C-alpha cells in the first residue's frame, strides 16, 4: 500500500512537471469518453432497455396483410374472431389509431380539447400496465347498452383532476356525454399513444361488425410456451377459415406479427447505431492521439527508465509506476467525461427530435458510469502501458540514446501509422457527415407542393351527440369558416381531415368501372375530406377542371378531385376529367372526377408524391378536422380570434394543437437534422484531433531534427527547401490516410444508404469536397512547424543537443 502511495505521489509530481501533456491528455480523454458515454446513454435507454411493460418480450404487434401491403389495419369483425379463436396468445387487444381516435371535447369551466384513443377490453392487462386506480376495460364495457366508461391517463388526472384518488365512480363530460371513470393509469404510455383519455370500443359500435374497414392495430401477449412461428401458423389457419367463410371481404387477408419492441424501436435503431459508431470512431481518434502523446513522452524519458533499470528496478516495478501515472490521467479524463456526458444528455433531451422514442427517459445511470469506467481503463491499458513496457525491456540502451534522436525506429513508425489511421478515420466521419448533410440539404429544399409561409393550423373534433348528424357538422364548419374568413388579417381559410407531414393519413379503396378485379382486389390511394377553401389556403394549384365548391353537397352527385400522380398512375395517357370511381364504404359510392390538382408530399418529404383523392367535406363529413388559415402576415396573433370564432358558433367547443405549417414541415425533418448535426459535430472534432495529431508529430519531428536542419541551412539550403522537406513528410502521411479513408468509406458507405435522400453513398461531390478539406487542413498542420523550422539559426541548431 505504501508503494502505491509513493507511486501516486510521484505520478502527480511528474504530471505537474508536464502540465501541457497532462492537460491535452485529459481533455482528449474527456472529449472521447464524454461523447461515447452520452451516446451510449441514449442507446441503452432507447434500444437496449426493455420496454416498460411486464414480460415485454412476449408482446407482439399484429396488423393486416394482403397482396398490396403487409402493413394494413385489421377489420374490427376479424379482430373479434381472432381474439376468440386463437390458441397461441394469452390475450389480444385492439387499438384504433385512426377512426374515432383523436381530440375530444372535455367539458368544464373551460372547454378543453383532449387526445383520446379507443381500445378493446383488457387492453392494459394485455400490455402489462397495471392500473394505479380502478380497473381495466372488460368485455361487458364493449356492449352498447351498458354505462359508458373511461380510463384517465396519469397526466390529465393530475392536471385537471388534482390527482384525486377518489375519482373512481365519478362522471366526466366528454363530447357532450356523461362517462364514468373506472380507472387511472400509473403513467402515460407515449410509446403506444399520446392519448390522455382512453375509451372502450362501444364508441365504434356502428363499425365493430364491419369486415371491409381495416383500421384496428392489435397487440397480443404470447403464451409462455408458444414461439412466434407457432403463433403465426395458428393465425394463418384462422385467416384461411375466415376467407372460406367470407370470400367477398376476407379473401387474401391474413395477419402479420412482429415483436412489439421491433415495431416501436426498430425504425430509429439504424440511425442510433450509426451515430454510436461515429462516436466510437471519434473515441478511436482520441485514443490514437493519446497513444502518440504517450509514445512521444516516453522517448523523452528513455534516460530516466534506463537509469532506473541500472539501479535495479524490475520490469514490473517500472510498469506499475507507468500504470499509476496512466490511471491518474484516464480516471481524471473518465470522471470529467461522465460529467460532460451528463451535460450532453441534457442537451440531447432538449434538442433531440420529438419522435425519438423514450428520449425523455435518458439519464446518466450506473450502467453508463460503469461503461465510462471500463472505457477509461481499457484506454489506459491499451495506450498508456505499451511505451513504458517497451522502454523497460530496452535495458541500458536508453543511456546510449541522444535526446536529439527521435527514439526507437519502431516508435517512429508506430507514431506515423497512428497519424495515418487518425486521418483515415476522420475522413470516414467527414464523408459520412458530408453525405448526411448534403442529403438533409436536398431534403429541406424539396418542393412539398404547397406554400408554408404565414399558415396556422389547429384541430377540432365534433364528437358530441348534437353532431351525430353529419349535416350539423357541415353547418358548423361552414359558419366557422365564414367567421374566420371575415377576421382581420386572414387571407383564406379551409379545413382537411388529414394535414400533410403530421403522421395523419388515410386511404380509400376503390374500383374503376370497366376494369377487371379478382376476389378481394381493388385499387387504393390516399383519401381525405376537405372544405372548398382548403386547397386554395394551402396554395395547391388546380391543373385541370374545377375546384370543389359549396354546391358539392350531400344531396348533389358525388364528386372528387385527384392529383396529378393519381391521373398518371390510374389513367395514363387519358383525360381523367369525367371519369368515375366506385369508392368502397363511401357515402356516395359513385364519384365523378371533376378536377386535377398538384401533387404534395403528404407522409414525408423524402417519399415519392403519391396518388391522392379529395372529397368535399359536405358529402362525407368526419368528426375531426384540421383548420388551415393563411394570414397576410405572422398568423400567431390570430389564435385568440379563432377561439372566439369557435365559441361564437358553439360555446362548448374549442380548438387544440395550434401549429404553424412552417413548424410542421420543420418537425417532419427533425430526425435527419438531428443525425446530420451530431455526425457533423463528430466529424469536425475528428478532423481537429487528426490535425492536432499530425501537427504534433511533425512539430516533434522538427524538434528532433533541429541539428540536421541547422547543418542543411549551413550548407546552403534555402528556407523554401526546408519548408518543402517538412511539408512533404507530413503530406505523405496525409495522402496515405486519405487513400485509406476513402477506400474504407466506399466499403462501409452502403450502411448509410437508408438514411440518404437524393444521392448515393459514393457521391463524387462529397468525396471531392472532403478530400480538398482534409488536404487543406493537413497542409496547414504541416506548414506551421515547417515555417518554424526554416527560421532556425544555424549556429544555435549546430549546438543543439
């Protein structure tokens, strides 16, 4: 113990004598370990940590599968049959994420729009979420003639009901109906839904026996002794029975099953792993710099180690002393790295994309601290002990070395190889970041097909009994739009059932008269209901025919607009105006195409613009709509006027989810922006570290060659000759790193392909720009010490020892 204490004190004295070395080493470690710890924190919370549900590994996501797609919904009637007949699942529950799910009007002193979702009996029991208060929905709650009940989310229970633990059995008024509270969740479950209030399926009683409408998603819990293939075989057998029993609706339909973890986390896993790999490469560069620092310092300590050996020090004694010195540095760097990781995690929670699951759960925790500690120890063992051990093995030879020599040839070669590796890795990061940044630049300059400036949106749902009649909903929206249009500062106003780039979408199956279809075959396109002013408010251009108008009512012939992609896909080379479509499940099955409008990006800017249909709201009026207001200037001040306009039409209704269209578009590209920003930061740090490493190597080489440079100058060498010699030395290393980095990027580039838009992983422009940047930075790193070498006084240099 006394020996270790002495070693520790000696290590501190040695580091105090070399404050520059100690500072650079600790900062390098803090940077590399801090970044990796922060990213590992995100990986652990989002990807590695089990879902917050009981026995989450047995939870399965089920959705409809047919020849056209394997990501459809499940019809309610089919769900009931699967729930009753399956033998592979303990429980099965449905959730509606489209039909009748969304905002509802919570009555009170101040009406409030709250987010709701509809689920079947036993949903929370299936999911593995025990209720904080009360009970789960039961099958008896699914009956229309029973008292209607609700389960409150934890957040709204605390906010609107003061966390009242006696809330069970009390009534709330939702959409004009009195509903009894039967349960309270222990926490909200944003991984599954943003719902604040949960409702049972009687709200869908008019749809629960339909087999043609596929809008349910299903979560099921496997029995302990049942594997996924066995459960899939059972589901396929039920699908076959349903197809035989209902050939007109179920032919070709089945269920696809996937682990719930894969569905919820799978889409972001590749992005996070790429970011973690980039952070790992940055740590590798930091460690390489650290290795160069230790190697360079060890050369200066050759005599010290040789004297120790001459005085009887054993290899283990020298190694132990080196280990203590190394551990002081790496533990200091690791500790500061954990602190830096805490700051970085806080920044990530604030700046990360809202749709990154579980981001708010990310905190520095013991596994992450252990991770940082292990990285610190491995870094010290790998890069701190090798040089002292080699010098300890050299015995008395260190006494013969002149301090102007650059040390063992092996050390010089290792340092050069490390710098080449640094440059290569930094080029890989720069190319990866360059590809993502260029891809993001192309993405944000995609023309979405509508104009976003000065547009405000809000959501409103008319679910109450007074609006059961679609005609009442139509009158509400007509009066509301008229009032809003007459408000100061409003240029145009309209409404739509689905806003683009928000995740809202629905499709409409249809058949074209005269086309041949097999059993359960049909065509399909995006389908949305709009008021007459919507397309003008969005500045979506009319290309042919006419707009929808106030004359397109429930009593007039069915009409619709289609976009240009629809016309080209389903009626190539034909005049689409006047063509008819037979929409399945529509209030007016036969509709005439009266106009063609421009294409828009609806699901994502990166997706091809798809065929779409627009139906007049007055002919098919859903309860939930999105108000769209184009203002003459900044639309934010209009919110108060909009609230007043709604209350003037119906004092019990209100708006929610106010967003500008600019914000919606910006949010839709939050993930690629996040990835580009992080990888760009890592690449910039990597390039800086590589430049510092190259500068350090060349500068040290110049110092060791001072005597040689003095001789050259004394013999007539010009300053330009000396500069050229030094720059050429560093340039050779840079070219080697450049070649290795480009070759590695070509090999690993395809892993980024799924994250890119509008360019390929081997994009020539990106490779050229990165190469020019690296060459410029390396030339600068070489030129500074070269200029200093060229100014050496020959007389001083010749006396240098």
